């Protein structure tokens, strides 16, 4: 088993605000719903990150259940940082560009 802590790049906070606002437009509990799905997927990544598929090279993908959102993360020796949480209906080209840009940018660890 390869369990390790999960953290997120600072940009993920903006991704989550956008997701919560978008879901709130069509669900009365939209913000709470997305936060709950995010919490669930963080738990899965903490416990069993190797069970999730690789999507763009070493970058792995985790689908937030019962939502349109997908989290992208990469495993490092001591942690698994989230790179982004995006609407999975976006153009695959846009998703790949965002994920690769964030992967290459130097970021401090954040919780």
C-alpha cells in the first residue's frame, strides 16, 4: 500500500470556489455537495493512490462521484498534491494544458 498525505496547490482553492458556485446554480445544496465529493476523493487518494488511473503521463485522475468534476493529482515521494479540480466536460485540450502548466510551476506545499 502506498498511502501518503494529500495536499493541494493554491490554485485548487479557486477551482473549488468555481465548482461550488456552479453547482449552487442548479442544486440547492451544490456547495456542500461538491465539498463532500472532494472530501471523499481526498480519502481515496490518501489511502490508495495507486488504484486511480494515470491520465497524462504520471498525472492521475480521480472522478468526484455524482458530479461533473475531476481531480488531477501527481504522486511525489512524501505526498500526493492536487494539481486541479475541473469540470470534466471541458475540452480535453484545455484540461491537458491546465494540468501540465500547473505541474511544471513551482509551488510550495499547502494544506
